[in-house]
C-alpha cells in the first residue's frame, strides 16, 4: 500500500463509514480526495479489517488493467455511492430520515449488491460473494456493511465530527458513556482545543 493511503485514519468503526470518510472533509467542497482511482480503492480496502483479501485485490487489479474503462466507470459509481451513504448516515446521525430519493437509491443499490451473496455451508454457515472477479465487488462489500449498520447499529452512537472545527467525518461512538465528540483527537480534537484556548486568552485580554 502506498504511503498516502496507509496514512488514512480508519475511525468510523465500520467499513461503510470509513469508506464515506475517504475525503478530508465533508464540509469543504474543495476537500482533498484520498482515492484517485479504482486501484486506490482496492489498495484502501486491503488495509481494512473487513475489506478485501490480498488474492481478491490482486485479481481485481488484473481485471481493472484489462478493462480500464469499466474500472473507471465503477470508480465513478463508487464516488456516487460514497456521496449517497454520506447523506443517509449524516441524516441518521442527526435523527432525521433520508430523503425519499436517497432512500430509493439506497434500496436499489443494496438490493442489487446483496443479490450477489450466497450462503456457504460449513461448521458455521457464512455469506460469500458469487463472483470474485466482478469489478463491482468493493461496492458490494461497502453496501453490505451499510445495510448491517442501518439494521443493527445503535442510532445514538452514530455521530458526525462537528462544524466549525471538525471535518464532518462519520463514526460509531463506542465509548462507554457515548461522550466521543471528534473523529479523532489527532485530526480535529487537538486543534479545536488549541483554538478554544487561544480564544479564551484573547477574550481575557491575554
């Protein structure tokens, strides 16, 4: 994995939220993008605990090299999916329902993705994807994660790093008392504390 992708903090608590957080800010229209193309998406997913295995990522990279236009089209869809999930989860974090258009779009995307899952028998039955070479496989995994979180996640623990000091990243607050405020202290929390301290000094005439 290249150094830039390795530096991306995965603070969302689930694959779908970390995917939504692959730009530096949701409040800044000119925010920097971490993923520049389909191969970056594969590399990023390889670094996620519930992302792609090395073999599948290598297979998909080979398919992408053989079909660059298709790979570019899937990556464009990934960007659209990220924006859709950002709107849906931001609304949920605020206690609102998504717009009817976003709900319809999410239902269409989720139904198409989950149709590619098959039950695999064994000592513990599990889901598997029916096509390891499908360029859409990363999108399927993100959508499966989103459906799982929407079905079983605790709404009160879904939060958004707040404006004006935060970046708008979404995360699951796993703290005991649900007191987490920032995506991470390194990215936003420490800077916000410094700015508040400096403002108090100015207000006090220091």
